[in-house]
C-alpha cells in the first residue's frame, strides 16, 4: 500500500501514549498511517475540515482516541463516510468510564466501533482487519498473525506442564 490509509487522530497530544500502540500495530502489517491532534472542543473547525477531506485524501479507516468528554470519535464519524474506531482513554478520574460512555453511546445512524478503555492496539488491529476484508494479501497476514497468537498460547501452556 502506498500512502497513509489509516488516520489516527486524538483530542490532545497527551493521548499519544494511548494511541501509539495503534500505530505500532499498523506498522506490524506495513499499513501506512498519519496522525493528528484534532480537538472536538478546542479546534472544532479544524477537526471538521480534516474529517470532511479524509476519504478524498485516500484514507480508508479512522482511529480516533479521546478522554473525558470524548466527543472526537463521534464528531469525526458525523463528518466522514469512513469507518471510525473509537479508543477511550482513561484520565485521572473515573477510570475511563466517562470516555467509554462518551464514545460508545452513539445515536442510530452514526456508528463508532468502540474498543476497550486504553485499547489502542486492538484499534490498530481492527483497522488492519477492515482493510484486509478487501485485500487478500493482507488477509493472509492477518491469518498468519492469528496462527502465531494461537501458537504462543499453546507454547505457554506447554511450558506450564514442564
Ligand atoms: C480530551 O481531553 C483529550 O482527548 C484528552 O484525553 C483530554 C485531556 O486533554 P489535555 O488536557 O491533556 O490536553 O479532549
């Protein structure tokens, strides 16, 4: 794949440690990504501009993370036809439940595929699977990944029997 096909966006630079695992997962599958800080509250116009142009620039999936009043994933989903994966980030208070509910409880017609609190890696892996649905070579790599994951569990179980 040439050029970024996944957009990773976050409400604040402080979200990067939560979102970086998504980038690393995409790297594992050689999927190109771009990352931006776009705040639904602090830079709403910039956020909309980015979301409205995302599909036209060649992006195919968006991974959006935020914490607290986490409106970014939903607002991005409102402004693009692309699939949006939401990543709730835990802040110091409420353990991320506020972020989770802000992201997952979307109105009918505007879906956000929400991963677990702090689930940046799974968000990256889900983006890979979405792309793999229309890319046979990538799907083969996802299958290899799944087989390796299963092997690692079996190997660990065998260790415990020694
Ligand atoms: C949200 O507010 C951001 O996504 C971040 O998770 C949270 C705190 O932002 P900072 O105060 O660290 O910039 O909009």
